[in-house]
């Protein structure tokens, strides 16, 4: 927060815990007034330190401050240099202060340190900055480029829309008088960023500005929101039998669920004496599948996906912020089908592990990772890898197609194999021997469940199959698990791999791991065994049904599980983790004492995941949410 004296207060809010972290008054020229503030993405330097850039606007220009968040004695401490860096001078007299926005993710390019992209929208164009840290952790502006264009003074909305796997971003800008523009930003070379397309108002109506001829439009036949608004305006003029109409825009929003951009606008006739405002004036929200994927869908289908949502008699303000739940998939079924096809083509079939040659020593991906860093490394694999991003995008498209994305209408994902494979490939990369991560019953059960699933369902993936076998053998060595049954299944799968065309083998193959009371989970109602025969649920021998955790595959025995608000998948609760940690540290089957100070595997996975692995949706605690609803 900032007051009239430019004193900025940084507040930490977690549930009911509100704490002032820092108050600072930046060293600014006399008379400056902070009117807008923006955070950059955070860069995690270590488990004890994170760095981000805090930017703000005054009439004197765009400023930036480096912020350091440290953990000292378990408490967060925020610090900064009160003298900010001036990135760009202020606007000309008479113009409103320009706007700034950060791209939400830190990106990496070959032979360059990780950067954060800052865009300053000014009266004469968009200025781009590649911001990073040097070796001394100081602020460094690696790259700077400006894309020129006379922009209106009063902005109504600005948002990035970005393809998932390409080094390009589209910066969409709108103003209240109906000006709209699209800037194509090349992350690999900011100097190649261009004005892709724009429309600005003039006395004869709206005037289209195309990019310079040497830069070919990626898809000249693809409609976008500029074409849609021009078409709506022409229809409005014809309907009213008038010469001119103005278009006022009240904001825009970008939805990551399938690349949908919305523009909220109002059309108003000019030169009309009798104008029934209550009946004719309205605010309309139009959306468009706007990501520039080559031949993503036919232009005829694009028209169908841009149906407007109209509020009659509402002049509107810049209220558009989140269109996540406004999409009717039936209106764009073919478009979503094309999107799913493009995503499927972009998926990486393998997780990127190099195959281990015969005779070489196998090592786990997380072999040398410290215990304190393991949760962060797992989180990076599950959320920041290119495959994880594509998996979530594909899952979300499936949810949209099924019409399941709604707060009160959760559904089942239609594309889950890729994410499940990613989960297995992550958990099985955690070494067992010589570690105390699996000293507790539930931690050992996680490893057994994932290894069993790797053998049953993902045996064709050479890396996962090898890791699953190794994990079972290590569990047997350390805890005398007794894996004779699993070995029969492994031998059966090896036989199938040698004879992939033998249908008799495929038909007769074992479809589940069904141990006789040894190593299986126990029902907390009747103590009966719960076999592992379903990814989503577990039912004991007497019929008691439990949900399975979407990450660990454990049956959830606590009513206050974490639930994804988008796709309704459930995850283990904090109480289950804490109860598992209370198990006394015993010696293993080899009489080796296990270190109780090491985090358990269940704790590591719990800390690594703070949003849904399958769709990226936020968690809520089911029992607390239910009781809150009753109040």
C-alpha cells in the first residue's frame, strides 16, 4: 500500500495472519506521486532467500527497486534500497502517467541469465526491458528496446497473451476511446519486436494500422478482436442509419485456459438527437481464441467462438479481470478440438531423461540434492518444465470441452496420463538407499504405490520401468517388504516387451497389484485392507470408500483434505502429514538407524505442491470450507 507521502507498506497476509514486513519511502524528486505499483516474478535464490523487483509509476517516470525476502529464524524479513532506479522518463505534459506490467514468468534463453520482462506503455509506444541479476545479485538491464506508436493517453486495459512453447508474446492494449493495438514481442531478440496490428479512432471512424510490409503477418486470414469490434461497429451504424458511431472500451482480460482474450466495449451513435439510452446503450463483452498458433482453427470457426455477452443498460467501467468461467465450450467445440490437437503435437513423448547404457552406473535425478532443497526441485519439475505446462494446458482444454470448469461444477479431467507419468517420473527419481525419507509408513507406501503403478501402467517407458523395479528392490532390501508377487508381474511385463505383438500375453497380463494383506493400506474404519486397483478411489474389503490423493495416491483418511477448486481433485491434508511424522524413527531391516531430522517423503511432496498438479487450480480445505459455508 502507498499513502499520499509515497510511504509504501509491504504486508504479509496468510489466512488470518496479517503482518507488516516493511515500510519504506523511496527517494523521489519533490512533487512526485506514486500512482501505480507492480511486482515482478520472484527469483528463488536459495531456500532462505528470494529476490523480486518492485516497480511503480510517477509523473517523472518508471522506477524499479530490488526487493530481498529472507528467512531469518524462521520468520520472513523484507529489505530493499530506498533509492530506486529510474528506468524511463515520464510522459509529456498533459498526458496521464503511463502504465507498466511484468510478464508473469521468468524465462531463460540460451547463453543468457534468467530474465523478467517489463513493459512500459508510454504515449509514443511500448518500451521493453529485460531485467536480471548480475553476479553480485544487483539489478541489471540486459536489453532495452522501444516499439513506437502514438498511443492514447487514457488506457483502459493491457494484458499479455502468450503461446506456451514459443518465444513470442502478444501485448494487447486498449484505451477508452476505442483504440486497440497488438504488439508482437520477441523474447529471444527484443529488437525484433514489432507493432503487429492496431486501430486508432479518427474523424472518419476507426483507422487500421498494419505492420511494416517487410514483417509478414503470421496468419493474415485470422480474425482478432480488432476485426470483431470493427464488424460490430459497422453493424451498429447500419442498424441506426447513421453516419458515425464511437466505440468506448472498458478493459480487457486474458484467460490462460486456452488462450482467450476478452474486450469489454460500448458502441454509441454520434449526431443522433433522440437516443434512448436505457434501451440501446449497453456494455458488451466479446472474447476470442487469440493465441497465434499456426493454423490453430479455421476462420469460420473463429467467428463462432466470438459470441458476445451483453449487459443492457450498463455503461460499464474497466471491470473485466477474469473470464475463466464465461466460456461456453459448445460454441467453440471445433476450435477446442484444434487446440487439443496442437497441444498434443507439442507434447514431449519422453520426459527428457537420457537412457542409461548397459554397464554404466545408474544415478537418480535427485541423487545429490540437499534435503532442504528437494521440495523446491520437485516443484520445478512438476510445474515449470515445458512438459508440465503443456500437460496442464491439455487438461484444461479437456475441462473446457466437457463444460466442467466452474466453481460449483467440478469435473474429471479428460487428459491425465501425461501428468500421472510426470508424477511417477519425479517421485521415483528420489533415491531410497542411504536416506531416511521413507522411514515412516505412509512415505514407504507412497514409494510402493508409485512403483507398482509404474510397473502396471507405464512399463513401456524404459526409464520409469527401471526406476520402479529399483525402488521395489530397495524397499525389499531395507524393510523386508517381500516382493515375490511384484517380481512375477515384472517378469510378465518383460515378456510382453519382448513379444509386443502377442495378443494372448496382453489379454492375460495382470491388471493390478493385489497383495494378501502385506504392504496394503488399511481402512481407518474397520482395519480391512485397501487394494490399489483405482487411481481415483480406494475401497476396502468391507466396502468403505476413500478418495486417493492425486499426487501420492494414498487413500485420504482425513475429512479436511485439500481440494482443487477447478478440477475437484483431492490431496492429502496437513494433519495426515503431521500424524505420519509422529511415527517413532526405528531401525530398518539392516539395523541402520534412520535420521528423524530428515523430512519424510510425504512432507517433501506436501511442501512441493501448493496448487493442483493437473490444472494449476488453487486449493481449499474441504472441511473448513464446508463449515465456513454453514456459517
